[in-house]
C-alpha cells in the first residue's frame, strides 16, 4: 500500500474507497441495487467494510468477508445476520462489547479492547473468494497488524481467515512460527518473539451453528481464553 496510513482510522478511509477487484465491486453494488425482498425499503451500504472497534485493541478478531445482505447492507462488520448475533453475544459475555446485539450503525454498540477485521472487505458471490482477491485485500489487515502496538490475542474465525491472518502477520514483518500452526476449534498457538496468542475458531456461520458443530459454550470458551490473554 503506497502512502501507508498512520492510523487505524486512515486505513478504513482507504478500505471504503477501494475498487481493486472488479468482480467484487460488481457483485456488492448489484446486491445493493437489487436487494433482498425483506430489506427492499432499506438503503444498502454496498461498499467495502471498514474494521470496527477499538483502535488500541489488544484483541484482533479476523473474519472472512461481509455477507451480501448482512454487512454489505448495514455497513458494519458482522452486523445484520445470524453470525453477528453469535459473535457479539460472545464478545459481550467476555467483556469486550457493551451490548450483545449489533443491529445497525448508530445502535450504541461499542467495543473495548477488541477490533474486528476481515480477510476481505467486500461481499463475494456465493461467499467464495478467489486467491487474487485475498491477496489484493491483504495490505489492509497487514497495516492494521503493524499499527496495533499492544496486540495480545487474535481470534481467527474459520480456516480461510486463519490462513489470511498468518500471511498478513508475516507481511507485517512479524516473526512467523517455525511451522504452520494447526487449525482446530479453540486450538491456540503462542506466536514467537512476544507475538500474540493465535486462537483458531470455527466460524459462527449458520452452517456451523445450526448443525451443532459450533455451540454457544464453544464460542464463549474461545473468547474467554482471549480475554485471559489480554489481561495485564
């Protein structure tokens, strides 16, 4: 990224204006025009999503990408779909959020000590990203990692987010582990040279939550572990 932003807020200005990936630009904007019937009276965001939360975070939460009728509609990470209900509920119970719901921008939600970002900032067709799109988006999360001076823990929601974080972490000049850490729910790896605790988690998608692959108790265990890692 040329003219590297000096703050988390400046990164988000770059993100929201991004048009690097033609396929994603076309899809997010078409979805915002056509809309889902139940949201036909709403104005969709239809742009890339900024990271959301505390710019001095000790916890970084990494998702995959916005949902077409969730974040792409509301303009906030994990807002407007069932995945967000699960995530913000867990963040609230672990003491990172002041309320358990994220409904819309302006609903009073605040995060303390946590920042939510994603491997890609635009909603992809069929929720599937191409490798070149992940590469194009990597400078944003890379710069966020560089600017989080007191990062103590990272929760990666799903394998793609897990891999994307590790690539961005290395690109940020941080010392990578000697071997790629294993991915498994609530499997944690302490990154070397004073790096954060990397905690893998199943993504709170409906595919996982409705089948019981991920339960409330399982997700809470991840964020309570992250809370412990973030304590002084």
